[in-house]
C-alpha cells in the first residue's frame, strides 16, 4: 500500500516535533542535598545549606540541568520505578559534599554519584578562604560544571555570526580641525602662565609650598593638631557596624534554665541546699550575620574563637562609639531572682567578677554573690582598627545556695536578666 506525501508528512511531523522538544529538555537531574560538616563546628553549620543554595542558583540558567531537592531524592529512593519513566538518555546524579576548616582555610570535597547504579562518576578537591566565600563559590560552581559537562548536549555552532552593531563613522580630521586644536592648546598654556604670574605677585593668594631636594633629603611640615577627618563614603558601613555592635551588646546570648534541685542540708536540718543549673551560649546566627552583613578586613579562626577585624579604610569610628567601647559599656552580667507569687524577690544571685559585691549583704532578701559567667564577646579598639572576638562554647553553671525550709514554699518563679555593669548598682538598689 502506497502512502501519499501528505499522509507521510502528517505522520512524520509529530515525530520531528517530539525530537525538537526533547533536544531542549533537561538531560541531567542534579540532586543537591546539604553538605557534611566534618568537624561538626557549630559556627559552620550555616554553610551546609549555603553550598547547595549556591549551586542551585548557578544551574538555574542551564537549560539542560534540572535541579532536584532532598525531597525529590527521597521520592526516587522510595520508588525507583520513577527512573524508568524518564526520557531516554536522562541522567540522575547525586552531589555529595563535605568540608572542614583550619583557621581561615576551607577544604571542600565533592563527588558525583549515578543514582541508577550508585557508581561514582567524578570527584574533586577544592580549597579556599573562609573570608572569601564568593571566590570559593566560584571554584565550586566551575568545578561541578566541568564534572557534568560530558553528559550535557553539545552546543551546535551557529551558521551565521552574531550581529554586531557597526561602529559609528568617524570622518577624517581636516586642516581646520587641527588648527582649532592647536589654538585651544595655546589658550590653555596662556591661562596657566597668567595663573603662575598672579600667584608669584600675590594676586591669587599664597603660592603652594615647594619642597626642595637638598642632597637627597626631603622635608615636610606636619600639623599634628589637625586630626584626620572621617571619610563620608564610609557612613553606610559605619551605621551597619553600629547596628551590629548594638545587637552584640544588647541580646547576644542564648540562655537555658533548668529546674533547680532541692536537698536537705547535711549540717542543718532547718535548711535546704538549692542547686540551679544554667547554660550560656552565643546565639547560633550571630557569627553568620557578622559574615554576611559587614565588609570585614580580616578574619581569624582559632579553635572555638572567631576574631573579626574592621579598619578605618571601610569604617569611621565616631567619638561616642570609641568611648562606649573603651569604657566597656557593652559588658553585662547575669542577675537571677527567685520571687514569690506576688513577684517579690526572695533570693538574688549576682554573677559578677567585681569583688565589691562579695562584701554586700541584704536584710530583705538572700543575696548570693557569684563569679562563674565569662563574656563570650570582647571588643578591642585601637587607633586604626576594631577587633571583635567571639567564642562558640557553652558555659554550664550550677548556682547553689542554702535557704530556710520555711521559705522554700514561697519560691514561685525564677528569672534571669543581663544588666550592664555600669547600671548594676542602681538596679540592685531597687530590689535589695
């Protein structure tokens, strides 16, 4: 049976259409999951999701790559028959990454796994600086792009070159143009000559000082009383620094309170020993916010200690800001109050390094001086730079005191509040 030309085209056209669509369809499913923080450093936990986010953003513009998430991977793992219904030639690659840090150096390992047979396709080792995350991001995206390049369709060369706007026509200069340029040059030279003559005669103010070369020695008068002025271009960065420092000094800590334990005093049957556990730590996002919000000039990592450096090239240090740091007005100490049902304090614990409070007593409440808490943030300000040191550790403290048994039933609530050191005396006078 013969098939006429029209019928043949009707059969062939859908096939050609499908081929055209499949050519533009994604050829690689890239499953991106969180990277592995090898040393489990809390300050680096944010990077586990940051690296996949970087790769997702990069491959959005690649038509041949479809980015898949953790949920997509779990769906395929639970039903591997889904792989059989994918277009022919589709590849499914799982990207595994792990990283660790030594001071400012970041080591990053990535590998590609073929989900169909769990074979490793490729692996790479990268390195970069913790203070240069954008540069490390570029190394990572470039490396993964090269690793999956063999499995992407080759781009066909264009039959014709791209259209380029023609350059505007520049007519050749004639003699009149050259003479006009020469006249302008002469006019400028005459103006400069007149200016120098006026300066010499004093009609245009005082001529600028000249520093003579005397046998290889140069001199310059210094005005030590004239302080360097702040750079207006740094005002935006300075305001950001103020906001960050305010956050660091006002509410930087995460505090966990546990229910106290009560035991009879071994030496006095009329009293009970109370132990109140408290844990102090920096808020988890505080270092991450510092990394992404401020253009710091240097970064140092030493175990659990992270130190940021900010200098006057990018920031101004106004006088009120300097005085606040130098006077230590950012320092605060925890004050713990055990209160009765009406909110009246019955026991007050002050955790301060100041020995003055060890000598204080109160007739109204049980006053307990202590020194267990240590600040996890410290500021050092020099003439040129500001140093902010933060320690990512958790401080566990057991506050203990003895109280009469008859007063135990009156304790209804306990609360903890950080009080600035320069306001501590005024605050305690109101409750003691």
